[in-house]
C-alpha cells in the first residue's frame, strides 16, 4: 500500500513569488492535513481538509491556502513568499477519525531566498 | 492557547535500559494523544496513540495517560541504538488539528 506522497521534495523560491505543493494521501484516506515544521517553532498545524471541505485552520496568515480534490489529493499554496516561510511542509492523511492518528508524507523542503 | 510541553533533552539512556519520555498538555478538553518518532531529516512516524486513562502497550513501547494530571508518557523497554531519534508528543482537541510539542531528543548509548 503506497504511503503519503508529496511533490516536489525540494523547492527554492524567491521572496514575493508563490508556490504550490502537492499531496496524494494513502488510498482510502479522506482527510488531509498540512503542517509546517521549523527548528524554532516545531510542527505547526496549517489546515485540514475532508471530502473537499476545509474542516479547520491553524493560526497562519491568509497567504497560506489549500484545497482538496474529489480524489482526496490536496494542494497547498503560499503566495507572496517571505524568508520566514522557509520550512519543511508536511502533509498527513487519515481515514477520518482523528483518534487513529495521521500518517505523514516525506515532506517538501521549501527554501525562500 | 493549547500547549504541549516536552523536555527538549537530550535524554541519554544506556542500551537495554528503559527510556521514559514525558509530555504535559494545557487543554483539559484534549481527547486523543499521540507519540511520533522523527529521525533526523525524515518525517514523523506514528508509534502509538492513546485516548483512555491508563496504559497501552505495543511491543517494547508503552504509552501512559493521566488526564487528571494532564500528562502522557512513553516508555521504551530494552532500548536500542536505533531508537535514537526525536520523540514528538501530539494531542487533539475537538475539531482542531494535531498540536505538537517540540520534541525530546533521545540518545541510546551502546
């Protein structure tokens, strides 16, 4: 059974640009969550989608957005990139019940220069 | 403000001993509790989850939850060098996503 797939693995962008990250969840998983991981702040919740609807959102500015498609694949977009957006972005999928945990993908390492 | 606190370590444990990792959380409404292991340069890997008071065992790992005291712990028996990693505690509250602690860096000394 394939795991959570994130593309691309690495990205280098310039300040002011925008970026789109992609996540394919485990087959059958309908919930997709996104997290940002930095050395200073650790892992922080961005948002969660379930059946194409955003179920909840973390404390991030509106430059961070996402969506989920009918096949459960999800994309995350960051507009007007700032240096502080440099981080590992992790996608996690779940069958839908939070009590059973989330499986993480390998992440996308974003560097903003 | 939901907070999850962990001692950052490093926690150094001899091979074969029991490693004890602790986590406290601030929100009494927290419902589910997770332990993830993260090797350097890798993504977090789910080790255990627990949502009822008491102990839950899975192989060499035991998770312990005490909701009255708002702490959750992870015991690793017969520690191996391959257990050396950062261990992340996470909780969920209601419909919110996972709230993570910053992790404890565990070193198993051969």
